[in-house]
C-alpha cells in the first residue's frame, strides 16, 4: 500500500510538473490580439501610424480652451466670462488673478502636465526605435526627425511653464533617471531635438506634418527663449536659424486670407494645425473667444457669438494715447479685434447682463 501511495504521489508530481511546463509555454505565447512595444515601434509602417496618432494628440493641445488659457492673465488676454472665473470655487479664475488660489492642484496647471507628458513619452519611444535605422532608411530618418520636433516642442512648452522638469530619453535613462533636471540640461535637450529635426526633416511635407522650416523656426525661438543662466541663449544662432525660414518658399498673402476657412495652408504659413470647420473635429476656438452677449442675441447662428473665455485687455484694445498699444493708422487693429457687435439689425449691447 505504501508503495502504491508513493507511485501515485510520484505520478501527481510528474503531472504537476508537466502542467507547469505547459503553463510556462502558454505564458510565453505572444498575444494574438495586442502588439508588443517592439512591434509597434520596430516596424517602420507601424511606427508611422503611431506618429500620425501622436500628431493628432499634439494637435489637440491647441483646441478649445487649451489654446488660450495660458495667455489668460497676461497683458493681452483676460477671461471675460464671470461664471468661468467662479468655476472650481474660484480656482479657475486664479490663473487670471494670480492670487492665492493659483496652486499646484489648479485644473489648468495640472492639465498642462498631464496632457503633455504622455505625448513626450510617446515621441521618446519613437525616437529610440527609429534612431538606429535613420542612417540606412530615408523613411525612418524622416519619422525620427518629426518625432524629435514634437518632443522638443513639448519639452520646451513644459520647461517654460514649470522650469526644471524630468527628461525622457531612453538612451540616457541611466544618466538622467526620472528626476527633474537643471535648466541647462533641459534646454540643451530641447535644442538638440530641434536641431535634429531641422537638419533631417523634409523640405516639404503633407499638411499637418512639419517640414525643416518649421523646425528651424522653433529652433530660432529656442535660442532666444533659453534662460540666460543656461548659457544657451544665442541671438546669432537664432538669426541663422530664422534666416533659413526667411529665405524659404514663403510669401505674404492678403491679411484676410489668413482667417478664411477656404484658403488653408497659404504660402505664408510655415506650419498649420489641420482642423475641420464643424464638430466633432473642429478646434472650437472661435466660439471660446466669441461674445456671450452675441450668443444671447443670435445663438450659434451669430458667427461672432461665444463664451467670452478670452477677451483682449484694455491695454490690448486701446490706442497709445489712451494707455494702450495701437498707434493711429495701424490697420491691424480693426482686423485683429472686434469693436462692432451688430448682427442682422440687432446689437449685442442690448443683451449685456
């Protein structure tokens, strides 16, 4: 009987061991429904699909209130909507007032980080996968340059908002870790990304994707914007970069064409985000900054109706003699700021609360 028990036990152990081997083999099986990170970024065609998604996600940072709220509270723009100033217990209005409610948990401040960081991470993965292939594959080089531009642009956004920030560079992970870096390291990374983009992006690209001229333009800006203490601010290098753009294939167009939906991507545009004119893929900025009184007057049918979320300050809409910015005869004033609010024989002033 004892021998029989031993045989049964040995058999169970053998069966269990076989089960573990089978289980391990099963766990090692690649997923039939999900792509691995290596598959996503290692294949050029899949990497391009990922880059197109990254472009869209980057573009969405410029839709709706994302487009203007960091300008609230500046010399040029203020939030004109009373209810918006009161939202979140007054916290949302703090970005206008710069008061004690402008804290790290303020919605827009937090979202600046949360919206940009995943896109920087995605760009970094593309850069890491494409860099070894860029010298032998023209398409890999092009995609690498475009991803470098997006990472450089967003990193510059982040450091201009928060100062010292972490960097995501897979080839320097042991050196950099996940800690915040000093400003010189951050701005050096920004300039390096934009330089790579400028030197390797194509002369022209399909609408919504950057060319070398967009990269040179932002590189020139970076050389001017880098904090003095980094030692990287260099107006000569900025001039050299911007001269490439000035000598590029661009020309001025009639001013009104810049705002005409029917004339996108004009000869004056170095880079444009591509949106539709209707929901759901429109940017919504026109309604965000339109007049709430006009909305009361004509609703969505009134083309300058909106939410009053970003309106010019008194300084921005006034003449020099009244303490403002505009000199007599500057035709940009009437083209840039609406002063007349009449629509179909009615006037929005009647609807002011």
